[in-house]
C-alpha cells in the first residue's frame, strides 16, 4: 500500500510543525488582544411561566 509509506510525508509534517512551533506560534502569541476579559457579576433572571392560549 503506497499511501502508508511515510518516507516523504513524515519529514514534511515534522518540518511544518517545527516551523509552526518555533516561528509562527511565538509571533501569534505576542499580539495583544483588543478585548481583554473582564469578570462579570452573574445576573439572575426570574422565569415567568408561559401561558398557552389554548389551555
């Protein structure tokens, strides 16, 4: 089965993951997010029962 031959594809996969991990990921993580997360106080809502018009 030739599709199971890892000869060229394994090295391509390793090189792409190394490129991502060593070059692209630090660049992406250095960006600051525009919306910083804030702690919100939870709000409770009062549920009203639904009145069905046909009952």
